[in-house]
C-alpha cells in the first residue's frame, strides 16, 4: 500500500479536511495520546444484514477459505440452481 503523507492545517474552528486520505472510509475513531499525538483509526461500515458473518468465526473462516480456493482456480461449477428459484419473488 502506498503511503500518502500530507501536512494538514486546521481552519479557524480547528477542523481539518483529510481529502484523499479519507477515500473509502466512512468514519474514524480519534484518540489523543498523552504525548499530544492524535491517532485516527479508519472504519468502513458494513450492512447490518452482513454483520453476523464477522461475529461467526466458523462462517467467516469458510468464506475466506472459499475465496482463497477460487483465487487459486480450485473452484468448480455446481450447475444451475434455477429449479429452486421462486419466480414470484421481486
């Protein structure tokens, strides 16, 4: 990952704009250390309906394993699941 370094200056109200540093980030946790340094920890939000996956270690491990296998070309087609589709669902 490329390191992007910028010098930022606060405006009259003490605000700073992160610009490209905040690209793809939805929020930050800010911590002020005893030495005066401020640490911003970036967060990316996930939909609530997907949060269960990150709380279930076994399921998350299975997903990661499957993604790794697919990246290595170790996946195979299981055919069409169209016979199980419910055409009435929008």
